[in-house]
C-alpha cells in the first residue's frame, strides 16, 4: 500500500526536474568529533576533511545518538529513534517502522536516483533491506560491520559484499570499494543528466581495527596502543578517499552543483584516548563526547554565503527536513511530523532557529532511561543526563560538576520536556 501511495505521489507531482543539485552524504562509523586535525587533534592528519571544513557551513553544536543504529534511523527518517523504532543495535531493535517515509523515498519521489554504498544496519532481510526502503542502487554489507555475526568471516582487504543481492568479492580495501562503486554509479547518472542522492556510509573506523599497512605506519610510532594507530589509519584512509571524491567532482564539472554533507554517527570508539576536544564520554555515553558530532555542509552554488562555524543547537533529525526545505521537495503526508527542524534559515544565513529549542538524545529499548548513559536533554548550555544529573557546559565543558541541586528549576523544565516526549511514544513502546 505504501509503495502504491508513493508511486501516485511521484506521478502526480511530476517532480523529475533535471536541474536539481546532486546530494552526497558521507557518514563515518565511530569517528568522533575530536578525530579531525581541524578540530584540534594533535596527532591525526586529515588534510582533505580539513579542506572541506574550510569550505563549509560547520555546525559545531550538532548531536547524534551515542551508538550507530539509532543515528542511522534518525538520519533516514527525521524522527527520534525511539519514535521510528530503530533505537538499539542488537535485540531486533534495529528496524524502522514500515509506515515511515524515508530519506531515499523522498528523494526518489522528487525525481532523484538514489544509491547506498557501504553500511546500512537497519535490516538485512525483506522488507527492511535498503532496496526495500527507497534505495534504487545498493552496494552493501549486512550487520553492523565486517566482523558482525552475519559477516563473521568477511575481510577488510578482500571484502565480500552484496551487489543488490548478488554476492561478490572485491580485491580492494572496503572503504576504497564503497567510494569506487559510488563514483562509478554517479558517473552513470551524470551521463544520463540525472540528479542523484548518494549515501556513502563507511563501516570504518569501527572495529575490527585493520588499517592498510601504509596508513597504520603513519601512527604506529606516535601512540602506545596499536588499536589507536589502526583507528587513526582507518580515518586517514577515509580522508584520502574523500580527497579522491572531491577531485572527481571537480573533474566531472559538478562540484559547484553538488551538496556534500559530512557527518559521523556517534562518539569516538578509540580516539578519545588521545584527544576528545575537552569532552567527557565516548561512544555509548550520554555525556557530550558520546553524541556531539561533525556536520559540514558544502554547496558552492547554493547561496550559503561564506564558510563559517555556527553554534545553533542542531540534531541529526534535522538533515531530512533541511533537504526538503532547501530543495523545495514535496513530501508525502505521514502520521508523525519530523522531530527535526529545517536548518535552511541558518544555512542561507537568513535567520536563526528557535534559541529556546530543546533536543533529546536517546537510545535503548522498552523502558524509560534513568541513567546518564541512556539519554540527554539539551537546552542551550544545559545538559540533563538521565533523570538526575545536570551540567552547564558554558562554565563546565568537561561535565565534571553536577549542578542539579543548584538549579532545580532547570531540572524541572528539562524533565517537563522529556515527559512530553515520553508521553508521545509510551503507548507504542513494546
């Protein structure tokens, strides 16, 4: 019924414009905010990502979920993970509701070709596979990565992968494969003068830490932990691949009319041992280091103004509503409005979004979280972790001092906001 509804929507709108900008999202796995040299890392070198940083609108107060599945589901739907249902990595809780319209479905309904290259992690079997949720071209792996249970015998260097549903074997390093396949497909779209949405979702630098030797060698003598050297090596490889992509965009003459969004999915899983931008927490944590993330947006011909850093509170659920607003998309009606908001006013330097905005960071299952690591309510510089801990990041960016007893009115305000959210999803929790 849903597919039929979307087909009617496509043909009714006639939304097949050939002059739309192309869109590429690059999404790294387990790289943290501090795992970039442009963010102050003293060891890691990321010259290509640093160049993108210098060319972009940079959201410096941008938040994701503390682990990978909920971040991916929030990106794809514009809805909080607890609302879209893909709120946890294991336990069968990595599947989005079937009645939700996804990002690739919205792009397809507005005349774009859609492609996924790399990690999906929102369902391996029908009807939850990426081709079931709106991607027309899919080159991917199953599970959470190349060492997950379903991919236990796979390899970073000679990757077994799925071309749609056909099993193939690569002689290339996994991240190189995803970028190669994405550029090959995008070349076809350029030849056909067809706008495209390309989602390059890496499974690196997530464990297992198997960097290419030349990348590992850059860091092996600079850190004590070999896993950190491999972790940095994997990020170096991603940086090189982005550099290849950027050169390819220029060579193909589409760089100025292509939107690039670069993000990571959660806090660092290894880099925090070296540098964490002064934040407390890492992957899996409700503290700032678990969910503050990278978000660079570049569109040279998009009227974005000068490259700059903006500090407005923003969230991964904002990306889909931002695209729909920025590109003037028609969106099928759905039961749930977006939890995210459009960042177009900020990106176009027209205005700011609500300074009083609050957002919720949460992952998990059936129960309302009580502890810091499951949830965080964000408002200005305030962070309510769980039900009890309150931090004010303006004076305490490392979240060392719980000030909940000094500011009970702030605790009450943030609890009221969370209570309203929980009330909106409680009946659907199972």
